[in-house]
C-alpha cells in the first residue's frame, strides 16, 4: 500500500472518529441538560448549520414562530440560545448581566480585533473594564462628543453643498447612499485622526493613503461578513478551505500598517496637534504615563497571545486606539449611521406627511432665518421620534453581538449552560405585535406614550450596551434635520421606495437610495453655508 493510500485511509479514520466524538457530545450533552430551550434536532458534527438561511434575523424569527421565542440551535459544536422575547431579554441583562458579559471569540476577531482584545470583542475582566473606562471618560464622554460638533457641522454642510450643486433651479436626481457613506466615514476619521479619506474633497495631498485606506476597509468589512465555518467546526481550521484565515492575516497587516503610519504622524506633529482622538490619547500618555502605560499593557497582556506586538513596544497605544475607536466607531459608527440615515430618509419619502410634520417642528423651534445647530436638538422631539421609529423597524444590527455565558443560568424557565452563545434577535423583538401596536407600520407618534422608548433594544442593554449611542443619535439627528430644513424631497417616481434589506451583518438597503431634491429658500438665503 502506497503513501497516498495510507494518507487517505488515515483521513477516513480521522473523520470517522470525529463523527463519533461529536455524536457522543450531542447525546451526552442532551442527557446532562434536560431543560434546554426547544429547537430543531441537530445533526452530528454540523448541528443545525444545514438549516441556516439569510438574512439570519428572518431565519431566527421563522424558527421562533415554530418553537417559541427562546430557542436552541447548534452551530456545529457550539450551542446557541436565540432570544426573541422582550421579557427574556430583560431577564438576561438585569438578573444575568454579569454572567452574560463575555463575548464569543472568532477568527475575524483574532486578526482584525487584535486577538479579540478590543472593547467590543473582548470578554469581561480587568482588560475590558480599563477599556470601557477610557471609552466612557476620555473618548465618548459628553464633553468629547460635544468637542467634535465643529467636525459634524463642517461635514454635514459639505454634504448640503454637494446636494445643492444641481438642485438650485429645480428637482435633481441624487444618489444618496454613497453621499451618506462619505459623510459618516469622514466624520469618524476626522474625529479619530483629523484626516478626510472619502468623497470628492478627500485630502488630495494624501490621495494614495486615502485610496489604500478605503480599499483596505472595504475588503476588511467584506471578510468580516463572511460566514466562517471554522468558528463553529474547529477542525476545519486545519484546512482553511475558504481561505479566510490567510486573507484575514493579510488584511490585518495592511490595516495595522495604516494605523501605525497615522499614529506616527500624530506623534511627530506634536507641536501642531489637532483635537483628534489620537491626539487626545497621546496627550494622556504624556500627562499620566503610569496609568496609560502600565495598566493598559497589563490589561492587554492578560488576554493577548498574538505576535502582533510585544508589551515593550513603544506603540502599545495602537492596541488602545483599536480597542477604543476601531470597532466602536469605525466599524460600528459608520455602517450604523449611514444605514439609519438611509432608512430614515426612505421612510420620510414614503410618508410625506411625516416629513412635513418634522419640517413644521423645525420652523417652530429653529425658525426660517438660520440653520439648525446641535444645541437645538433637545427641543426637536418629533425629529427624535422619527429616528427612534427608524431604529425600531430597521436596527443597524438586527442581531446583536453574541454574548457567552460564564456560568449556568436560567432564562425564560429554560436551562442555559455555561459557555453557551446567547443571541438577541433585536429585529424580531422590535416588530413583535405583542409588544408594539401596528408593529410593522412606521408611526413616530407611538413614542408619544411614556415608556415606549425603553422597549427599544437597538443599542443593547446592560454593561455591554453600545457606548456610542449618544454620538450616533447626535450625528444622525443633526444631519437629518438639516436635510429636511434645506431641501424639498420627493421620490424618483410614483412608486414607493423599495424597503427591502440586504443580506449583510448590518441592516443595509438592498437597493441604494435615490431621490429627487430641490433647495428650499432657506438655503439660498444663507451665504455662509
């Protein structure tokens, strides 16, 4: 018998052994835990992966309609409990908040999020507490968010100029999606580094750097959206059939080099620092080196096993930057803000009476002789309700980032064992007819009722809730208000705007949004814009 035949025989033996081991795991596991939530019967090795369909939030909803609002699914060897019940959600993040404070490690997290050490990807512990503290006090505090109001104002006014270019004499057709994307990425990048990498007015002196950044981020987001079977079937990592790990390694090195360059530039321009987040972190490092060096490094050392950095690396704060900004803002802030703006305007185009009601509120609160500014936002209650209703129907993350149980718990009367992935189907909960009146209708007025806002789950709940909620609401409210104030809007034809969503990790539109717009008299009166 030749060597190839022996290798083939060994492969068959290994696969058979794995099949037996996984089968025993399912059988023994079901005996140990007798009160798991109901769900479809799993197959050996693959579990319920054969049943998964896209979009995942709709698949979860259909499965829940059959088995109940708390269900069990097996993703390969990983047990997942999917929750579509508001009461069970409340129970999770009040009674069991600490037990659910861990995150699920993933291959993309290993490479893109520095071995799952960023504020959104790492599990609960000293490292996470340090990052959360810095995020809350130094990066996304009310004071810091307010300090970037000039950036948001400048970027939004650039958008207004761009839209007005061909719409001063009458209605002009505009492609909104790309403009919103440029707006949100430039907002975030200017806050992080002071650079503009997107749109027609990107920093021309850094044209090559801007191009490289855009291409790298686009590829990174694509890889993050791929379903990597090795996350659920660990033995597949030996083979990397999808070539995902190789591509993740490559893209992470490219992105890492870009970050290093940005930070080096900020450090070398010490005397001409702007008010960017990188500058702020560098200043903190200078004034409080003991805290911002030793404690951060210690926190990273507790969880980092990758070879990207040595704790003695003078650029230790690159990891800090990624932890504080990369995931919470660049990947979270951009897609979520772009999507919420798109869905909000789409809803307003389909509901002209809601648009007009918002415009009347702007006239009443702001007047017709000046543009909206951020200090007006707390008085614009109806505008806020429009955004809340958009977030209810079209949450940026229809399925929240999975949590992992650190101990055995009970949810909704069912046993949830330790090391179980707990997945919140926020999209289904926010369209639940048992919770919401006319659940699928766009009705901002529903938030006239006190307490309705508390039923939203778009930003999560508990200690792992999204830390950027305030900044996201501020940015989206300001931009949407100015778009209503400065332009008349209508659909490109008599048909309703297509509201179908794409099969993506964030709830984006299937078809890029186009609309007709025309400048209003207020825009012409303001030469300062």
